[in-house]
């Protein structure tokens, strides 16, 4: 699909790229200035400590304490090459053949793939709109086995944007309390929650489980810094130490200049995040209202992140180039060919029949993309 989109672009077609998982704006200027200063001051050309520069680790601890009420210490922290690398370190350190890793679906694509790379078996727990794309405690209890090594929660979620409330997260953690397994919480979208929703971090809700909880976070999404590649994990000392060891034999430290940029992001004024939150909330409403006004498409209004996971099963059966649309891949191809809109087929995330649209684009672009989808559907229905 990407190849087809690139081909279309090369021919001058205006393609709406709603497939991307990154903000469409720049980080705050003071972040870019801090990076330039780090270069000018000769701070960026040498190796740093594998697990990150001390001031950044300190800033991460302060942020975790401020946002989650957990007084993390630098020995709990490893700075990584993006949050994905934190998850990969954890998979390397924690998973092996024979282990089961419980992953609520729809899921971010790397969770099951990383588990499989280590020889572990992903155990996918389905959920859909009826529970707001959230798994229920009884389902989690049923999935646990003596082989369960870890559970991976992503809240707010990529791809659904759904987030667990405090009560919901507490009920899930209560199920896990008696079971000896790791609890990995990917909270990379925690700053991007809307309508006053309060992010529910496992670290806040279950202080007694902190010896088993590992937080994954980073600057990629909330500070619009995907290209800088800075993430981190905050976990029990032994886990952080093991991750430091494997990272010492793979990437060594994350880029020094990027670490200084991330330090500025965390310690500088935080009002840009509030602005981003407000903007994304407006875009979310444009996107969700627009999708729900389209024939054959339904979409739940998510609490956070910048994705709309739309149920597009109503488009199955329509004609596309003389062929019957049969699944979400056909739907995505139809949207690309006829509306010039890139969306990601939900099957990739364990949500068949759905398309994930990113709304990290201006409201005007979103409106234009929605209008193009409407025209495409109306033509196909004729
Ligand atoms: N976790 C989730 C849920 C994501 O959506 C992403 C990126 O799309 C990541 C982790 C990886 O973030 P990073 O770009 O910092 O590696």
C-alpha cells in the first residue's frame, strides 16, 4: 500500500496520509535550541553512559514522581533508542521459549512480534467496541497460566485510542496481584488524553506491585520527537540493570544530542503539551464525527492518542475495480485508490474489519480526506 501511495504521489496525486503514527508538527523551539547548544558546547560527540546521561535520568525520575506519584531512582531507569527499543530490551531480558505473554487486542504490532522473536508465545485477548476496546478482568483471569511471563498494557492504546479508567486498571491489577508475572505498561500516549480524562498509571494505582511493574515511555509522541529516538523504561533495579547489560552489547547509549533535547523537553515549560492536547482533541472530534457521518463506517470516540479505529465492515461487499471488497485490506486499498486516503488495515493490530486512521493532520486536511472518502463510497454504492 505504501508503494502504491508513493507511486501516486510521484504522479502528482495529493495523497492524504492518515497512516502515520507521529505528530505533524515540530517539537518546541526550546528543545531544538537545547540540542544546538549541546552541539556547540561539545556535549554531543562522545559516548555517554549506556543507560543515559545523569541529568536526563534524574528528569525522568522527577517526571515519573510528578505524574505517577512514584519516587523512581536513577537505577530504575534506562534511556533507550525510542520506546520500541525499551520494549525490545525487556523482551530480550524477560522472555524466552515456552513463556506466554498476554497482549490485549487490538494491540500495537511490535508486542507480539517481539515476543515471538524471543521464542515466547503471545496470548492475544480480543476486545471490541462493546467494551470500548478494553479487556475485562474475568478475561484476563482466564488467560493467565503457569507459563504467563508478562502482560503488556497499552493505555491510551495504539491503535484504538482507548484508555483504562482508574477503576478498570485497578480491577485488572487485582487479577494479576496473586500471579507471579511482569506487568509492562506502555504509557507513551499518557499525555494525550481528552475531555479531562485522567490517565490511570499502574504505578499510581498499585504501589504494592511496583517490584513487578515496568513503565515504558518516551518523548516521541507527547513532544513530537519521533525522529530523535529517545524512550525509556522505569522498572525494578534488577530489570533495569539487565536491560543496561544487553543494551551495552547492542546500541550502547541513545544518541547524546537527542538525550540533551529530551532533557530540555522534560525540564522546560510544559505548556506545549497542553496545546497539543487541545489541538488533538479538536481533530479527534472532526475525525470521529466525520467518520460516523459516512455510510458503512462507525467509530468509537477514543479517550486518547491520535488514532481512530473505525469499523468499516459496512463497506464489505462494495465493488472495487470489478472485485468485491472482502476484508480490511481490500477496504484500505479501495480508500487509497478511490479517495487517495492512506489508512492501516486493522488486521495488522488484531482488529479485522477496521481501519486505523491517524488524525495527526490539520482539521482542514481531515475534512478534505473525509469528503474524499464520502465521494468514493457514494460512487461505489451506485
Ligand atoms: N508504543 C506504542 C504504543 C507506539 O504507538 C509506539 C510508536 O508508534 C511506540 C511504542 C514506539 O515509540 P518510539 O517511536 O519512541 O520507539
